[in-house]
C-alpha cells in the first residue's frame, strides 16, 4: 500500500479525478486573475466561492487543508470525496507520513513504513 493510499484510508478521504469534480464534497485548486495573479481555494462549491473564507492569496499548507476537510465533514467517519488538481502539490509525502504517524498506533505505523520499503 502506498503512502497516498494509506493516507486516504486514515484520513477518510478519497481523491477523485477531474472528470468527476462535480461529485466532490470539497475541491482544492487555483484560479488565475485577469491581471495574471494566482489565487488558491478550498471550497465545497466552486461555483459560489466565498472570497472571505475559501480563497487564499498564498497556497494553503497541509494543516490548513486538513482543517477545512475536517470542518466540511458532517460526521467523523464520513469519507470525503476530494477533488484536487495537483495532489503532489498540496499533499506532500512527508506531511502525509507525519499525519499517519500522528493518527496511527506506533506499532501499526512502524509496520506500515517497514512494508513500504
């Protein structure tokens, strides 16, 4: 099992592909302004962006993204469908491993990391 697969399992999220973005519970991406600036967003409805709390001038970090995903969950064991244009850009392997280490039992994490090698 890859780090990304284990992360999805532990975080109760499932990354979906671009042709299914309309089915996503939450979307992470970026927009370009007319004058060439880049804006980043984390939203449940890309058609109705709330600029005061869903749009960022700087790329949101891993912790901010996970906080927004958790806030969007209706109940703890809900699996969130996450649309993300560039998973590697927003979900760094080191940060996913750190998340796994924090959320898994020590022996289970060690077994997972040994299995991965």
